[in-house]
């Protein structure tokens, strides 16, 4: 088996060591004897929506989002939509999550999104939403906890037909008001969890790997268990930091 990952704007959208999410996915595949193919698409690059099983878009500061927002709409929106529609896994973190929606309103400026998910983000007048974050997620196997760190000035609101990724246990989440965090639409996941996310939540990394391989091979594989002593310690530390 082989997992094919495409990183979108890996040079521009990489904050809080979120590139570590890709490295963690690679290692968990390699430790199991699963091949891992990495490709990247930067400014102006198109891509074949059938050639990848998992597409990753990290977080960036406002200036980074300004640099990629219009380019992403022009060069990648159609292919990204086709890949998601076909069942490829899409993971977008923080700034990448915001760009999955229709737009990000920054005062008088509006950054366009790809419209993959029905959501809007607006930079609030209040303070940034910063701190340790823990959420409860159910991806089909019962509720699990994911923990990490959030730091965003934007307040994200999902459209009425969209499903949040999880329920906030501690922290702010999408907007600090409705008690929800992230978005889940098929195999598309958007979240504000940094840290990076996956090394602190190995169970979620394995779920993404499983879904990506299912997309490619047509059936859900059973992943070989790993010695996750260090990963579980990192998860417990992240949860403790959030107070859960």
C-alpha cells in the first residue's frame, strides 16, 4: 500500500511547526511498511485531483494568507473541489481552514476562499482567541478527545448545513460563542488546532491515514498497532495543558 500526500503552499502556510503534521503521517506510514509519496503545489501550480489521497493546507499569518488566497482560488479551487468530492482526505489547519470557506473579512479587506465548505470568517473587534484547546470528536468510533493550541483573530461561523468537527471542552473554538470547533464535511476537516495537531493526537493521524487509504484502494484497512508510549504522553500533556 502507498499513501499519496499533496501539501498546498508548504512554504507560505507553515506556522507553529504545523509542517510536523506531514512528517508524523509519513513516519506512521513508514513504521507500518506503507509507502508514502509526497508532492507539493505552490503559487501558480495546478494539480491532478485524482493523483492524491490526502491534501494538506497548514496555517499562516495574515500576510501569508493574503499571498495565497487569490492564487488558491485561481489555480487550485476546481481541483481541490474535485478531489474532495471524490473522497480524498483534506486537512486544513487555522489559516488554511479559513480559506476553505467563502471569505475571510479583515476590516475593509476581504480575502476570497475556495468555497469548499459553507463558512465565513470575520476578524473580530475583540482580542485574539489564544490558548490551549481541547475538543470532543466523534468520527464514527465513539467520542475521542483532541487537544492542541489555538491562536486566531478570525471568528468562524458555519452555515446551517455544515457539521462542526467537535464540541469545545476547553478553549474558544470557532468563534468563542457557540461551543463548537472546526468543520467536518465528508473527508474534509478544518480546525484551529495547532501544536502541531497530529503528533499530539496520534489516533486522529491514524484515522486520516485509514480514510486516505480507503479512498485509494476502495476498502477500509486495519492499521497495524504501534508502540505509542511517547505519543500518548504528548496527548496527555496537551490535555492537561487545556485542563481536561
